[in-house]
C-alpha cells in the first residue's frame, strides 16, 4: 500500500515536470504534450530520454551567425534584441547559441591551454561555437566565436559530452568558477543522496542563466539523476554537489522512465566527462 502511494506520488512529480517541459518546448517550436516527437528523443528503459537543447533565438539569424564566424574570434556587439547575459567571459554557465541552444559546463585544462565542455548532442567535432556573453571589463553583450568542438560523444545518457578548444587570444576570458553557485572544487565520486546546483539557459526556468537546485538519488557508473527544474536550453549545464562544491557532471536529458523515479533529470558523470576530455576539470579560484 505504502509503496503504491510513493510510486503514485513520484509519478505525479514526473508528470508535472513533463508538463512544464512540454510547455517550454512548445513555446520554442518543439512539440508539446508527447515529448517522444522531440528531435533526438530515444527509447530508454521503460520510457524515453528527451535531450534538452533549445531553439536559436529569432534575433540570432543565419546572417548574424556568419558574421560572427567571419570575425574569427573578434567579439561583435550583440543586436538590441539580445538579452543581457548574466555571465562574464567564458565559464561554466555561459550561453551557447551555435551550433545549438545549450549551456557550457566545466573548464578543462590549465591556464593558457583551457577548453570548455557542453553536451555532445549540442554539436559535432569541427563545428565553431558561438557564445552570448560580456567581455571581461566590458558592460554590453557581445557575440564571440570561442573556438571549435574538438571531440563530441553523443551516445545517450552517461556518454553525452563535447569539448571545445578555446582560441589562444580568448584564454584571458576564461574563468573556471561556476556562475552564481561557485565551485567546482574537485570531482565527486560518491553515490549518496546529494543536493545539487547548476546554472543553465533553459527556457523560462533558466532565463538569463538562472541557478537552480535539486536532490540526486540516482548514481550509476557514468550517469546520474535528480529531481529539480530543467527545460530546453539547459543541455550541457555544469552541475556540482553541495558537499565540497565538487563537480558532479553535466545535464543532458529529461527521462520519462519509472525505473529512474524519483529522478527525472539526468546527465553524464564527471568521471566519464574527464575520460572523454583526456584532462581534468579546472578548479575554481575560490576553492
């Protein structure tokens, strides 16, 4: 009896999350209601996994994207319709506009040789990456091609990560500290109940790069899951645990599968991300 009540309650939570995500998806041109028709959705367990990348904003036209690419790393002033980003420079939580509407995760490497991650389903190797950000010391939003994706793994939950090599002339723009929530300070390798925090650009709930929290109860070798708030555009977000501000992994999908309850937001664990990157995530200067 108690088990049925718990399952019913958890299912109600997932239903609410799915409904919220469906509303967000429909408002950016993705199908509402049955999210199985969202591009990139795949069967998973007893349900399906929905990637949480977003649609490009209307003001970021193909012509503007071409101008950014042609500028070859020189920042261009964002158009008047562009919102003011909440992040400065290149850091965990930065807003990716191309090749997909996603969020950047952890910085990898060492000073002068930094790279930065996102979700693998947000782009393929060789593609240039454009951010909307504020230049260090600046006051207005700019668009900048930060470099190309050097490696991308888009193999579903637990193996979804891409690494972007940052241009030498933009290395001084890089800050390993996560926007708003601080960290990371090392990598989390445990499997207990943990409070998580992340900053992403999911539509509605993540407008401007809003920080959010959740509770992780599901830990697998390469994947993990939690309950919280996420929407299209959050894909790639850096996630850290409260314990020691350690890096937990990234955010990649919404999972509709009762086997994951009460978790329904999932990502790739930091250990797997580090294997793909071939280097460790850089610690925050605040550690």
